[in-house]
C-alpha cells in the first residue's frame, strides 16, 4: 500500500468506529483519483435516495456487458446488507485498495473484480450504541439490520420490494458475476470458530455448482485460512438439540444431557446466496464470529475473501466453463420445498466459550470470545437440504392476458429479475396443466410485511384458449431455474408465496399460471 492510499474509518480510529456512508464514498473516490485501476459506478439508489457505489478494479477496469464476453470470471464482493454487521464493509474497502495499489495487484489480470461495500446505505447511517450491543465492537456503534422501509434486504431477493434489491439484481443482470461473496456477522451460538461460511443451500442449485463450491473452493479456502492466517473456520451453523431442531442454543448448559446437533439456516432463495445458486452462480456466505473483537473480525473477513480471490485467480477458466455449461442446460424436474439433511456420520464441531467486557462508550456489556476455548465435540451436522417434493419443469409457463392485470404484475417482476419474457402476438390454443385450488392458506404472523400464501390442490390437463398479449416464459434460458421457482404454483418462495397473485387464489378457482404440456 502506498503512503498516500486512503485509510478506512476503522483504521483511522484503531478499530473503535466503523465508516459512515460519506467516508466510504470518500475512500473509494480517493482511490479512484489515485490510480486508473479503479473506476466507480452507481448500481442503484437506496430508499432514502443514496447512491449505491460499485467499485470496479482492473488494469484497466472492465465495463459491462463486455466483462461477461471475456474468458475472465467476474467476481462480486458485497457487504453491509445488514448494516449492524460492519466488518465486511471495511474489509471490502481494504481489499479493493490492496488489489489496486497494494500486495494483491498480481491478481488483477485473473478476473473482473467488483466491490459493493455499502449495500444497506440507509441502515448504515443509523449508527447507534443501542444496536447489536452484545457484539464485540466497534465500540462507537453500528447501524441497523433493516433498510429505511424496515425490510431485511437479505429476505428480499425473490419479491424485490426494496429499491436496493432491485438495484442489486440489475447489477447481477448487467455484470453477471460468476462468483458472489456476501459478507456478514453471526448471531447465536457460542462456537469455536473465527468465521463460518456457506454455499448456496437450495437443492435446485445445479449439482455441479454445489459440488464445486463445497468440495473444491471452500475446502481450499478453509485450509488456507488455517495455514496462512491462523483462523479457524467451518460450515455455518448453530447448535440445537435433536428434540427441538428449530430452537437455537447459545451454548451448552452445565449438566445438559440432550444430544446436540449443528445445523445451518434455510434453503429458500429469498436469501442472497441461495438466490445466486438458482441463477447458476457460485455464491459464498461469510459469517465472522460476532464475539471476536472488531479488528480481528475485519481481518478474518478480509483473509477469507482474499483466499476466495486467490482461488478464483487460480481456477478462473474452470469457473467460467462451469457457469457457462450450466447456463446451457435445462433441468427436467425441480423441487418445490426442501428439508435439512444430516451428514452420514457425526463430526467434531468446535464448542467455544464467551466472557464479558464493558463497552466504554455505552457502559453496556459486550460478549467476548475466549480464544483458547475450542472443544472438539462429536455431533450430528445438518449442512445441506434435499427436496421434499418435486414437479416437472415445463418447456414454458403461460400467463393468459386477463382483465385483472395479473399478467402485467408477473411480467414486471420477471423482467426485474432479468428473465426473458415473450408476449403472444396472436391468440392460440394450447395443451396445458392448470392447478385447481382446494385450499389457500395465509400464514400468521406477518413476515416482512406479508402473510405468506401456500396452496393445496391438483393439476388438471386441458386445452386452453390463450388470448393475444398473454405471457410465454420459456424455461430453456440461463435463468430457467429461477423461472421455475417464481412461477411454479406450489413453490415455497415464489410469486404465490409473496402475495402477488392473491387476487386470483380462491378455493375452487384455478391458479393463473399455466404449464405447457409437451
């Protein structure tokens, strides 16, 4: 790093504080002024009108869409989706600087490098000593989990209700990154790792993407984190018991006799890395341990991302070949729901310990990792998902033009996701399957402003008159898996789930989306 290179707020304050929005912008603007290897674009705007910056690093920086037409993999590092989880923001800034003017410059020719360091810009500006008080720093406070509308941006990838999510998915569509790294901080269990990680969990992710991520990329990175950096890492999870799998345990109570398990979180594509998986892309969730002190969390996150970058640089051709090959194929059957699956044998998971210290600015207790406590404990590990029910993937979904305008709502959503949609120029008659509804359920309580809808019924076959102006959505396109998840009537995270089709969903009625019959 040159002596004139910008320094983050974390560095300037001995890691007592995290960067505010203006400081992030000043950092990346100063870096762009210092070197032609950095260019800054705006990929969207927050709900409160803040520009969301994208830092492109290269020699020279690439542009989109030519980036995808090259043989180089495109890598996106995104941070601060939850603005109380701040080390990813600082780590992304540090990595962009190291790549542009520091010790990582040798990686420049190996990929197209993109950084989105402050995705939840509005939440970041609500820094308070009352947010995430048990987290081990920064002692100057952090922002909020939600955006200005109270939405969790890491639950918005399917419904795209926030301006931030629409901007980010537009970035996906424009740059089409092969690898997406999403930087977070843990909540929950007292484990013995400095950082945990996860691949795409949805079982509709192409098996080749899932296997490459788990068995090659993450294994290599885990080994390097220990050997090169001295950080302990493992698959993301929390402790639970076999008789209460949904209840997370912080630690192990004295005298506890129930069998413990280690389980990961959720497979639905409302979560960003799962969403990327059904877009046929490699995605990695990074979860720095919140009870490690702030400086060490930044360094662990930076090291983890660095090792991913090194892996991509060494395996770029294989990554590009993989994502291109998966894009060219169409599955015949996919899942509509899933369940956790355990590894075949118990695994030794590190159980940690925590102590307590006082935040000198707030006077409130913070939990601290006891670095020397990492007890290998044999337990069942649930780290993947399998389908619980599957359905045929049609060649096309058909949404008849209707007076209630649902086809317009569906078209808008599909196009926001980057899905190719056609409109019939002339009326036609087609053999179809249509879902006949017997039960419609709306979940309680509200979640992210919605009462999730689920349906029961059966598929009936018939010939349907499809009027001009109806939508035809083909599944033989790179986003075919996403098409299925959004439009399949019984999908557990599609347009039906998120209430976009409620107007048409009544017992005795039929679902408005038809499936073509070969």
